């Protein structure tokens, strides 16, 4: 498997400095945020090429403020604009995936409405992803939606597209399930994996190896389903300083990878 990191965890003021630090600590890829305009994209593309660190994916950012499940079509349109910008970012940087949160269930949006609206919106933008050969990767988050692995699998399958798959977050699941169970159900649908520490007793995110995530079980399940892609740390540091925090994340992730 490959070792990845979210760009927000990397010290540095420029893309060059951030990717240099990623390379220094042995990361194979960096997940970036959506970028608008060619200048920032070119900056990151050049840094990626210079340091030999891939841009492994793009994290869309419009889906929380403008959910695809919102009752207002204007809001949904803004969300699609954000995904379109993410697809363009991925294509420009050579990334193969865009992470999306598909829907948000709340007091004003029922589960059924979240499913129907998000599916309709995703089908609208999916041809653009297919044209660029970019995968839209739906992530499990705390959005009160897709609350079982069976349902998650059914949602992904409903699109019948190689460009709509699952982005599995092992830390997010621990609050209400078992990561290894989800991995085995989702199987080949998983295109990317986020890792973060979580303590179920405290109901709090912690350092990668400090919580209650059963990492050997996670790694065995990933191996069993034939996953060989990125484990990307979406992890805050301990607050001991940017480089020390990154070194800790790197060493913890190395230990997790060794469990596989």
C-alpha cells in the first residue's frame, strides 16, 4: 500500500515546501484541496513533479456549505460547481479521485430526500468526471447518511459507473461500527482510504495509534479485499510543532502499514 498525507498536515508556506517535507518523511502522495485558477494548480503540479510526490486526490470543499441534498436547487447547483472545480483540479494535477460528501440529513432533509437529491445531482456531474477519467469517491462521514455498509454499497452500485466509488474513512466509522466489517462489505468499491485516530470511549479523535481503532483488523481486511492503494492520514498533530507533529504522523502510519 502507499503512504499518503492530507496537505493541511504538511508544514510549509508554499507547495514546494510542503511537498519537500512530504518527500523527506517518505510519503508517496499528497491529497490537496480544490483549487481555482491555473496558477495554484501549476504551482502544485510543478512541486509534485520536482519532489516525486504524487497528488493522490482532491478533497472537494463545497459539499458541507452547499450540500447536494439541499432542498434549494440553487444550493445544489453551487455544490455541483464546486465538484466541477475539483474535477478540473484533479485533471490538471494528475490525480485520479475527488472526494465528495454525497448528502446531509438534517431536520429539514429526510433520508429519502437526501438519497434522491444527491443521486440526481451526482448523475448530473458524473459525465464530466467520466470524460476526465476522474473518480468521484463518496466518503463515510458524520452526515447521518449511509449508516450501514450494505447501504453504502447499494448507493455506490446504483450509479453503475467505474467513476463513482467509495472513499473509506476508518476513523470515522469507529463511532458506530467496525471498520473491518465495512471494508469487507465494500470490497472492490473502495478506491481510497483515510486513516485517523479515534477513541470510542471518549468519542474523540486522537493520535493514530492512541485510540480504539483495531489497526491489525483494518489492515487484514484491506489485504483480504485486495486493496493496494493509498492510506492517507487525515490527522491533526499533537501540538509539539509542525515538523515534530508530521514526524509523529509519519512514524505512526509506518507502523500501521507494517501491520499489513
